[in-house]
């Protein structure tokens, strides 16, 4: 147990921690001091120890939009069984990290550099407890965050792995829409919710309407957190969040050739949110490995076992090839 304030693990409807994580998972609140980056920020962080005496390294994980530590307990178990220490951060404005607005459910951030700086600060703060090499890993928005953190110089891992990284959005697929969102945000609507979104008030849509996974049970388990734990809810994106995301995607794509470390970019073949072609273009420019899980929806970590197993096989081969 580290000398930080302990944080709560949310377990709605009696959701249990996977057997393999019992006694090896700790949650903390870390208080990032204020400064040039902005006001002080309270972040919830999970630290999971590997399922063997000598750690293989550390996975530093950044979740996607609306997401939280508990969603990834199954995957944390998978990674610690592979010998890694795992650090996962609730991004600011999500999970039990400090919310950005008085309306706690609104999905807002001023700039993705804030997310990136938070991740770099957590990595530095926990460095004495996190054996090297460090592999940065992120899903969707989290994939953009880890790439932004690396390319902006606040994070220096040995390798990076992303799952359906948000490098091009299918529902914002033309310059007119992008310019309109940026303009409306700049005109004072940055904290207003984007209209015409199926999700309302942070509650999940019905399984039949979801774009995330074809696994009914994993979707049901994920949805139950929002249904039964209002504190975890994050609503539809604001104009400001989308504008910040567009700026970050442009920065990351523009600087892909500067990545400079081994990378694995995995796309979901059936993704209806992130454009796999954008992921492939980034990988080519960055000199990273690009792979696709055919038929999978956006949430590769929550997909049905055959696709999820294929995804983890791709990760295993990459780590082995990089001697990590």
C-alpha cells in the first residue's frame, strides 16, 4: 500500500474484482498541484501488481471518453497475468477524478494537452513504484491522449499500443462540420452539449443500438455501472470537447513521423465511431505496425471472446517482437 489517500472501487450490483486481481489492486487519489498547466487537479489512479515476483514492465493505460477504471478490470487482470504492473488513470472529468464543470455529467475539456499532462505527471509521480520498461496503452480517446503525450514530450515510454485510437471520426467526416463545431465552440457554446446524440444524461443506449460491442454480457456489465452508479456518468460530448478532440487529432496526425518509438495501432474492422483508414494512415506515417480485428466493433477490450482473444494475440506478438 502506497502513502497516498486510498480511493474507492465502485462495485454496483455486487460486481466482483476478478479472482486474479484479489490483493494486487489498489486505488488512490493523487492531487496534482496547480501551476502553469492550470488549477490543481484530483485524479483517481489504479495500480495493479503483476501476477509474478519480478515484473516484466509497466503498462500505463488511458481510457476512452466516458470511461473509468472499473470498466477495465478484466483487461487489467489479463495484463497482470502477463507479468506487467498496470497503472490506469480516470481522465479528468471522468470516473471519480475531479469533474471540470458544475454540471458533473457534461463531457468537457479545454485542451487534450491537459489530459496528456495529467498522464505524464502520474507516470512521473508513480515512477518509483513502476518498473521499466513502460508501455503506454490507450483506447479510443485514450489512444489519442497517449500519442499526444508522447508527441508533446510529456511522456517517454519504450513503446505505445493503441486500440481504435481516435484519429478520425466517422460522424465528423468533412471540413464543413469540423469548421462549424470549432466556430460554435469559439462563439461561446463550448460548454453546450452537441445536439442529436442518442446518449442522454450519461445513461447507456439499448444493446441493440450500441456501436461499442457485439458481446451482450460485457455490454450489460459495462452499462450497469452507469445505470447504478450516477457518480460515474458522463453525458454526450460538448462543442468544446469535440473542438479540443479535433485539435488534438490534427496535432497527432500532423506529427506522426516524429513518434520515434515502436508502435502498434489496432483498428476494429466493424468500427462505426473511429475511421480505421485514419488509423492506418497514422501507422504508415509513424512507422508503426497496423493491424485490424475483422468484424469487431469499437470496444476491442469488450468484444466477444474470439475477437478479443485475437486482439490480445496481436498485442502479445508485438511485445514479443519488441522484446518487451
